[in-house]
């Protein structure tokens, strides 16, 4: 089957069609709701105050050539990737160490459990004080968003490995290092994938909020990321741009999750072919 | 207790794997309340014998298996393999080793490795042979067991019966002296089970290893075993030994033979009695 044919099949499949119809209906209802005053003579509550999709699209089309808009994308994406990578780089080894060593677990677990319930956004003021640049404080808060989720998932995954696998590997002559590399790591991989995709979602929530609160870190509106883009549009009174910013975040978050899903699927082939 | 003589340890491969269990006691003491799982158990298993350990679920059979495999310690007594001490008073926990491979109740194939990689795992860990040699041998062994089509599948993609066969081949790749089976066919339906039994015997006839096989299924025990050791319920101790005088090689025709029925009759009362005791004990505990 050729690529185009496959895409065509996907779009015209029953579920694809259903999704398209649902999306279209949503946009049409939104359009009607937004233009309710103009078309029906009454302003519908809530939806009546939202800019219509057609005008949003028009504003969006105008923004496509705007460098500042794309810079906002890049800024947010960069912060998300920085915070997320740091969370993975520190969280995965930490989690594995906690799972492997009872002593280490005993030392670190209480502090982690105490810090974990604190919402990342509650860290914003202290990280602004703590870190020299605003960029670093945003990255740090973003990091926290994913960090705890990654650690908890890795620890949980590694600790729930069935002892049979260790016994079998040991009997077949595997060394401690072999057992770590060939049993602990692959057995924990599915939990790492789950933890990272949940963490990625939280990262996007956190980065946008952090950008709004901290003023985006950039000197101008264009350097402030998508969160600041929305906030700036709100202050500037461009409601269409607010919606454009929101949808942009939706797309960016979805794209990141999709990439992670693909990578996760590639890393855990034994879970895909069932 | 010893009815089969133990051959000397220095015999050529294929006739190694004599196990001597000498007055072994295992007391679990998790929170002060001592529970005796194995009670002064002595048993001699000859090299190349299929010894079926029969007893009700939870009677302590698995404790014995874990002691031989080196997964759990014993409280007192000794266990020997070919005259060499595995565990005893000064060394309550045997070292796990590739001379004794366990085939687990729920299977222990690594789900993240293909069947072929699973089969090649043991020799790869030992690093004595080259990679190509190991994989060649693995393919050969899988082909012998009729598993050629499943080499590149993950264990999760094939049927549970096939998985068990892959696991046995993985075990055999380590050239073990003893295979320790912990009710491996428990979860299988009876049709699959009968196929598995014949497949196991077929593999056994090609690779004469000692088989220590735990089951609570009497039919399975008589069909496969040279000898049955019927255990008392917790604490576990041999209650009755039975030689199965049906000649090997066997196939499923044996099940309908007169001798098979006689042996079933001879043993089922004993097993049933222990099962009832176990059930009553379970009710008390619950």
C-alpha cells in the first residue's frame, strides 16, 4: 500500500470520518455561537464573547508570516525540551538508583515525597530568587513539572519487576551488571515511557503558566514564548490572538506527545506487537 | 528412603544430575511465628530420572525446589548434586547456577527479548562461545523443538504452550544437569497440556537430564514420571514413593492403558487424603 493510499484510507475510515465530522460540527457551533448577536440578535453566554473561528483563522493567517509568533513557539518549545531533558537525565538514574538500593531509597524517598505535592507553580517565586536569569528559573520550574512524575514512575516500574526474571538471569550466569542492563533497564522501560509522556504533558502546562507569571523572560512580546504571547494578547486586547495562542499550545503539546509515543513505541517493540 | 542408587559424579554428560536431599528442614519465621514448610525431608533422585513431586498446592514442594535452585535457604539438612554439597549447615543458601535451571509456573521468558534472544541468553552471559556459534546453536535447538517459526516473535506474541517450550529450550541451552519444573503447565487447558507433555518427553529423550517436576496433577505425574514422590501437606515430607513401571518412551496411548488406571487408583486415595488435610488447614488459616 502506498503512503498516499494509506493516508487516504485513514482519513476516509469510519473513525477518521467521525473525527472530521465532530471537529467540523464543533467549529460550526462555535461560529454560530460567536456570531449569535449578529445572526440571532442575542448574545449567547460564554461562547458569545469568544471570537469566531473565521476571524481567528484570519488573524492566524496574518501571524504565519510574523517572525515573533514563531519565536514564541521556539521559546516555549526550547524551554519544554530543556526542562524535560533535564528531568529525564536526572530523574531516570535517580529513580533507578532508588529502586536498586534500599539505603539510597531510604535516604531520598522522604524528601522527595515531601517536595512532590508542591505544585511546580508554587516554586516560581523562589526559583526567580534562586536562579540568576529568568530563563533559568522558567526552565527549572518546567523541569520540576516532569521530574517527580519521571522519578515516581521509574521507581515504581523498577520495583515491581517480578523476581522470577532476576532468578532466571542469575541462574543462567548473568552478572550484577548484566542483570541491571538486561533485566532492570528493559523491564523498567515501559514505565519510563509512561512517566515521560505524562511528564511531557505537565511540562507544557507548567511552561505556559510560568511564562505568564514571569513575563516571559524576553525583552519583547516576541521573545516570551506562547504563554507570554497569550498574556500579551490579552493585555493588548486581541482576543483572536489569545485563541490562536491557545490552539498553538494544543498543537505543540500534541506534537510532542506524538513524538514521544513514536519513540516509546520504538523502544518497547515487545509491547507493540500484541 | 533411597530406592535408586546414585551414580558417581564423574560419569559423562547425559548421566549427571543426581540429587540427594538429606534430612532437609525449612522453617519460615517471618514475624516470630515459626512455620515449618519442609519437615525432615530425605530423597534421592537418580541422574536422568524424571522425579515427580506430587502434593496439594501450598504444601511446601516449591520451598524444596527453591532450595535446590538456590533461591531460598534451608534451615537444616543438606542437599547434594552429584555428590557435591549445594547447601548445608555452613552454607544454608545454594549458589544459583546454570547446572540447575528452573522452568517457572508463570514462565520467566524475558518479554522484552525475542524468543531467539531468550534462548541465546544463557550462553551469551557465560561468554564462552562466540555470538555466531551461540545463535547457530540456538536456532538448531529451536528447530529441533519445532519452534523455527517463532524465533523472531516476542514471547507475548505466541501461545502459552509455545512459550513453555521456548523456556525449556532456553533452559537446555545452558546444558543443565537438572531441570526444575515448578508446575509449569498449571495454567494450560488439558488439551494443550497433553501436547506439552508429549513435547516434553520428546525433548527429554533427546537430552537426558534429571527432571525434578512439581505438580498437583496426578495424571500428569504418572504419565511423565519414572517415579512419584507424594508429599504430605505442610510441612512437606515424602509420604509415599511410587515407581511408575510403564516403560519409556511413552506417548498419550499410555493414558488409556490398564496399568495407568491401576496406578491412578493406587495413588489417588493417598493424594486425596493430603488434599483434604490441606483444604482443612487452609480453611482454618482463612
